[in-house]
């Protein structure tokens, strides 16, 4: 636990020095607040922008950040130094993952507060969206572990990010895409938080998120076994 918290604090300090990384987590809550307060279109669904940008937030920020951090420290040799200092791989990944999870939780809390949800619906919103963040983090970790450099990791991560971030939105305008999008965890979360109500919510979409979790865990296990962290 001491190692995990040390990695957490280290990443917190590194992120404060990296505005490019930090702006990802700040941008979407700001965009949601601005769009909800400035754009008023007749017959637009309630919290339309909240749902749309939340899904983008989940599909982009945790995935890209995790892949970037792991691959960068792997490329620069920082990760090897940490491992030689007695930090085991689990502690390292848990520390980075915990930091990203905490930042995402802060951003999503801001989003749900401005959305005007009830307490029960807010709890469901955070449960669904944070579970999606965990899936994105593990996928990002698998990409970061599998690539030798940050640039190559981004080359792999960006297509995944584009698919999971924008597919739910695009599927609203194309029925064929909707059939494909049904397999994406972000699409399931999109359906769960659209018209969110504790009394009427359909939990079938959450099965997609659970299946995606086990799929990315398996993917990470395979890539870690082949490449390790060094």
C-alpha cells in the first residue's frame, strides 16, 4: 500500500507539470457546463450534452492517459528504475490506475452535480460511468505494456479511443452502426445514463460493460505475459 500511494503521489506531481495531460480531464466538464447553459434547442432530450460528452470522456481520457503514462515511463527507463527499487508491477499499475480513477471520479462528480440528477440517480450515474473508466484504464494499460514507446502506444490507442468515444454518438444517426455499437461498453453506458431514472432503468446494458471488463483483463494478461513492464 505504501508503494501504491507513493506512485499515486508521484503521478499527481507529474500531472501538475504536464498541462497537456491535465487539460483532458478538465476540458469535458467545462464543455458540458458551457453547452448545457448556452445551447437550448427545442425538443432536445434532457441532459443530452451531459450524456454525449460523458461517454466521450470515458472512452478517451482514462484510455489515452493510462497508455501514455505507462509507455512513456517504459520508454524513458523510469519504470525499470522503479521496479529495481522494489516497486512490484502490481503496485505500479495500481498506483497509476488509482490516480486516473480519482481524477475521473472528480470530473464525473462535477458533471453529475451540474446535471441536476437526484441523489439515487447520481449514485447510479457514478457507478455506471466509473465502471466504464476502469475498463478504459485496463485497456490503456494493455496498450501501454505492449508498445516499446509512447508514440507507438498512441498510434494504437487513438483508434480505440475514436471508436469507443464516438461510436455511441454516431450510432444515433445510423442503424447499421447501432448494431455494431451494441458490443461496445461505452454504448452500454450511453444507454444506461440516457434518461437515467432509478425506477425505470434497464440493467441489460450493464452486461456489456461486465463482459468488456473481463475481455480487457484477459487482453492485459496476455500482453503482460508477453512483454512485462521492463
